[in-house]
């Protein structure tokens, strides 16, 4: 695996291939240990952490804003991941929900240590539902366990039907696939049935919920999954 | 920089930070050498290589299909990058254009060696316009010089106005930013003027062209940029 970007090919730098593989194994092994520690920490406090992953612009933050406003009966908190800016944290803060923004700079994903650092700044209540909005990237975040209970991959109908086939590592990692922006279905070329079949072909266990975070269409199915 | 995914933070694995930085420098330095070789190879044959980068689903392949059908007077070829599948190469092949698909597996970007391997399978004619459709990812491909003449970043109006601020490394690397899917502007919350200002704030030299690859709206501006 490439030492710089996590790609599966080291054909561009054969002379470094062995040291890359060794280092990558160390980095992922250390991340897995820290993710296990996060998982134990969350379990000890009854915190349910949900890792939201998607391309940029799929509507993760809009879905979170609406979810937070509609959720009743349990504390909620959010960790926002972006390369730069506090924009998403500001949007979440306006809902009244506790939030911490993590900026990764040139980085392409959140890792378990970044999440633990952020969580330590949140002082989570017992039983909190913790949403972690990963950096917008349909590739790299799939490699990094954060210690979450559930992994949600969000795609929007504007992105095209074939994404589960073209980015199978991300979809293989998902517990739930949210197909967002169904309000735009009349205006784009997207086949929901085919998309469901593509998800099933790379991950037969993943559930699929099609909804619109903007209009609220089918949000009930999302809320039901969150409490399941 | 993280050894596994190219992120700018090594806070999760301080014990490996030095070896990661050293290895990353080696990998990028080697890529830069290979990119320089590509650049010389392209120059010797009058080949103009254009690197197209974007999130998944921004409409890169649709723009290419239309561009190839409308271009007149010079040979065109395409290198397609995706984690998996031959889907995009099959779409390009139906236009009659020579194309090679590169599958990166778990990888998140094309590098200079992958491009050279692909180009060697294309047997480019003198003066070819070579489009390189990178892996759909608004983060990692920005780090890897391919030896291209021009870098085009494509976003669609469905992705939101704030993307240049949240993913500044990619936009800072662009010669041209294409804002695609303007046919969907009536149905989404997107401020084209603000997006142009955001691009200018991270990259004052980048041109911005707003168009629709689906309807053909403002494709002339794109064709003009290609011959400029």
C-alpha cells in the first residue's frame, strides 16, 4: 500500500514497497488498538457512536441538522471532520447540539486518535448518541476504524447509480447506506433499484434507506435504524 | 504526514511520525521525478495531458463523452482511473476514442507511474489531447503530479457552495475549476457567485467555468479553455 495515500498499488515506487507495507501495517495496527480503546470507552458510558462517511456534498451535515432537531429523548453530540474551516461545526452549533470540529489539514480521513481527542473536549453524557461526520471522501476513511458502533455511507442520487461498484471498499464497510436527495430524482439519471442491487453485490448485509434530508421524505426509516 | 492515507496529521501515531515523514518524502520525490519524465515524453510528442479531478459523481465522464464527440481537428485519448470496474472506459470506448482503464484497488489516486504505464498501452499519436480522469476524490489526487499540462477540478452544483474552502488543497492545485450541472441550479441551494469568490480566495489564478455537461450549456467556454 502506498505510504502517502493508502492506495493499493506500489508500482510507482517499488524500491520503497517493503518499507511502505511495514509502516502501513504499524499505522493501521496502532489505529486498531486506539479504536478498541474508543470502543471500550464508549461502551462504559453507554455512548453509541455513528461514523458518517461520503463524498463531499452528499448532504451529511444537512441530514445531521435535521436529525438533531427531530431526535427526542436522548443526548446527542457531534464531531465534525473537514480539511479546513469551522463551517460545519457552526451549522451544528446553531441546532444547540454540542460539537467539536477537527481539521485534518492535508489529511483525507479521521482516525481513532483524532476522535478520542475530540471526544475528550465534549464531556459526553451517559447514553449520548455521538455522530462523527468524517472528511468527505469515498475512499480513505473506509480503512480507519474509529471504535464506532455503526458505519453509515451516504450517497446522493446526483452522484450516479454505479458508485457502489466503483468504490467497493467503502460500501463493503457500511452497516447502512443512505441514498440522499431523492427529491432530485425527477431531474437526474439515477436508478434506485439498480443502486440497491449494486450495494447488495458488494455488501449483502448492508441496509439501504432512500430519503431526502432536505424535504424530510422517509426520515422515519433513518430514525428507526438509529434506535435499532 | 500519515503513512497510510497522506493526511497531514501524525498525532495518532507519534512513534512512527519521523519514519512516515521520511518515507512520504521519498515517495513524493520519486513521483515528481516520474512526473517530470512524463512531462518530457508528452512534450516530445506534442501531447497535451489534462488531469481531471473531482469528487465521485461530479460528472467527469459525462463531460468527457460530450467533449470527445464535439472536438474536431485533433486526436484525443483517455486514461480512466477508478478503484474498480471498467465502466467508465466502456462509456468512453463507445465514443470511438482510444481509452485505457487503470484500477487502483484500495488506492485513492493516480500517480505518475500508473499514468506512464497506461500511456504506453495507448500508443499516442503526435499532438494528442490526453484526458486523465483521476479517481473520484477531492483530497489525495491533489498531492500527485502526473506530468500533466493542465489541472481541472470539477464540482457540481449539488455539492454545495463551500467546497473550495473545505477542500482548499485541491482547489489550490487547479488551473481551471468547472462548476458542472448548472441545469440543476433551480432545484438546489447553490450560490455561484459565492463559489467563485471562494475559489478566488484559495487560488486567485484559477479560472472558473460554469456549465452543464448534460444539456451542453456553456460548453463553448470549456472548449475555448482546452485550446488556450
